[in-house]
C-alpha cells in the first residue's frame, strides 16, 4: 500500500466539501465514529474555519460498541457537532444481515425525508471494496435511493453535478482517492481523535468498525498510530476482513449499494 501526497489529498477533499456546501441547499454527513468519517469531519473543520457546518447522522441499530457510543458523545461535545441519531431496527433482511443490510438505508431514508437533505457526504474510499471503486466524487441517487452503477456521471473539469436528477439526492465522496495508510498518516499529522477500538488490546484490534454483531477484530499488536502505519506497510490481510457484509459475494454488495447501502 503506497502512501500518497497528503497535502494533495487534503486539498481535493476540502474542495469537494466546499463545493457540496455551495451547490446544495441542505447538506448532511454520515458519521459512524470510525476513522474515515471522523477524518472527514476533521477535514470539514479545516474547510470551514474550525466548524463542521452541516448536521452529522449516526445510523444507530442499538448494538454498536460501548466505546463507539462513548466516542460519539465525547467528540460531539468537543467539536460542537449537530448530531442526528437515526434509529435502525434489527429485523430479518433477505438482502443482507439483519443488523446492517437494508435496514440501515431505510432508517437513512426516513431521516433524510424528515429533514429534507438534498446531499449526503459519505466517507467511502475506492480501495475498500470492488463495488465502491465504481463510485464518483458526486454520485446521484434516485428519489427512492437507488444507485445506477452502470450509468455514472462523467466528471470533467471539476464539474461534479451536471448529471444530477432533480428528484434525487447527491452522494458526496470526499475521501474517494484516499487509502488506509493515508487515513492513518493524516490522523497522525492532524492529531485526529480516534476510536480506541482501533488500537490493540490482548493481541487484537479492529481495522474496520461496524456493530457488535457483524464485526470481529484482527490479530495485531499495534497499540498506537505509528505502529498501525508500520503494520499496514507489510500486512496482506484485507482491511475489511472482519466485516461480515464484505464477505458477501461481489454481486451481493453491488445489490445492496444499489438499494442505498453505505
């Protein structure tokens, strides 16, 4: 995994965040309390003079880790975030797992309709999963949240919204070009607050965070950011190997994202 130019990545992400704020009337961001979405909020604070100017949404199925809830409350207060908690039911789901399949997009649909959001900032990266590599920086969703991955808009000359459907909301992806080492290098450089579950305890840590039902730790002795960066430079283990949803076949994840999965 190659470490990229952090300044160039930061500049692009800040530009995309400012473009979204300027071009859309009512913007919100998804915040899972994971390393990527927290890095995105840190970038937003840099883009907007130390303040995150849009609401942040946590899709909460009630079974996140205790450390995740504690981190949410701590950083919401420290950064004065406008937090919206959208509650997701846990129920049988033919399209995925009961905790994190179609049920989370259903909760997101409800909260976006209630607040009238027309753009949603999501902290996905192209390197995380094959289907995410098909995304654009700004990608339209239909009014029922469907994503047509076979007909993505062309993005030329920094024009990211020309193909947007008036009835859709726009997904904004400011971290699309980043990789896992970039995220951790930026966390180190900017002292971004981090969920403690990422650091090793008793020989295990989490590389990617979901809820308690569908996330397992990986073997690791990395107890701080420097040790994580060193570990990532040699590991052969996939970042999301501990996430149940990512063990699905590629077609299953593609189907879920077409339905609005994050």
